[in-house]
C-alpha cells in the first residue's frame, strides 16, 4: 500500500534542517533530490493507494541516460491490453481531517487485443514532487486498457532515477525529450504523444508541451501557476511553525543555486510564451493549487483549453476520482489525437 504523504514529509524535513534561517541553505534544500532525504519523517498519510505489486513488476524496468547534468531515468512501458481495472474508494474523517483509500484491482498480465500491436499513441505519465511512478500506475493501466501505450517514469531525483538536484521543469523537460529519443531507438514510441501529469508533474508537463513538438496533448492535474505561492501554500497548510520569511529567502536564492532565470521556475512563464491547448483539472478543496490559480493558467493557455473542477477534491485525492475523471480525460486525448491526424499532410 502506498501512502501519498511523501511531498509533505520531504518539505517538513527540509524546513526542519533549515532552521538556521539561511536563504542559501533553504534554497539548496528545495533543490535537493527528494530521493536523497531519509524516509522516517512523516505525518499520517491522507491518501492511501492499495494495489498489487504486479501493477509495476508485470512491466519490465528500463533506464534512459539523460543530461546534462547527467542522470539516469527509470521507466516502464505499459502496453495496451485488456486489464479490466476496477476501482473502489473509502473516505473517513479522523482528527478533523479527511482520509482517503483507493483500491485498484486488474487482470495482470492483461489479455492482448487489437490495440496491443496498434496503440492509439503514447502517453507519458509524470508524478508529483517527492513521489514516483507508483502513484500513477493505476492511470497507466486504465489508459493502456483504452488503447494507449503508457510510459511510467521517475523524474530526475525521484524514485529510482538519479540526479543530485531537481530543476522544477527547466532541465526535466529536456530529460523527457531524451526519453522520447530512447523510446524511438527501442521502437517503442507510437505517435501521437501525450503527457499526463499531477501537481509538480503537471507543472513539468506544461513546460514540456510548449518545448517538445512531438508532444501534442497534455492533461494537467492540479498544476501550480507560480512556484513561490505553491511553496508558501504547502508551508501554511503543513508547516505553519516554519517562518514564512525564511522560505521566501530560500525561494529568492533558488534561481542562483540552480543557475536558471527566476521566471523559468514558473509554468505560467512557459504557457504565456507559447499558449497551447491543455486539459486542466482542479479540486475545489485544493489548498496547494487552488481553483483560482489553475483558472489563471487556463486563461493563459490556448483558447480551446478546458477546465474540469471537482468541487470536493483535495490536492492529494484529486487524481484518483476515476469515476469522474476517466471519461473526460480519455475523450480529451482522443480528440487531440484526432486533430493531429486531421492536420497531418496527406500521403503520396
């Protein structure tokens, strides 16, 4: 069972280590690869995912060398098949906090079908901060069931990928393009290519979509518009004891630590520079990436973008309301794929 509280745990630990108040030290902790933090500093998880190990181990592990800076991305390819995914959810309140448990079951390995040898296209799935490919494995199974070849990947500095630092999308977008190159070399990339990301992964997905011409569709679940307000929201929600000023000092120093322009850490910069169509998904109870912030991003994107709001969804639970999300997400991907094919030059 997976407890989806690692992003908060990592932030709390990083802030605890930064209690000297030094902005540069805080900035280095913000940039530090999440998979280098120890695994013991965690409050009670608000979201639990329950699915068999076969959701991952049924699909061979693979690696792609990327950079600079050099890193090794860990990924798995989930081919189209009849997996018969089922989902059950349970919610309860404890200590004034709502808890969620999502249980997923599937037939693994799945029975081959017509899409196994002729997929609709490829979908790359990008997890949130401090998480890894496990958290989106149910989505990979479900979209593969609908005919898409899915690629689960640990972003640099996360899960079983390497990399000493994270760059909030600036370097990660190039990493992912190199991953597409590797998939092409292996004969595993089928066009059109789409990306689905949640939270930090959604922010990375938005930037990548504006830079990589092979990516023609994006689904962004609970993305933040600017990094600094999102970090402050996390501090306020989960670490109110930590002085806001210290976090602000760290965020001011972060661009120098990463050697990137400050504006490039914000998804809004990429979307304003090149508006593209996006399916945005927001939660009415999301205090990290509130509906208003996601709506601002939609206003910056192409006119034919869409926004789906789940009124009762929190930031952590939002991606797992399959009953509401699966149909519109699959319809969006199919519509975007159809538009790409319609715009393709006619053959000889």
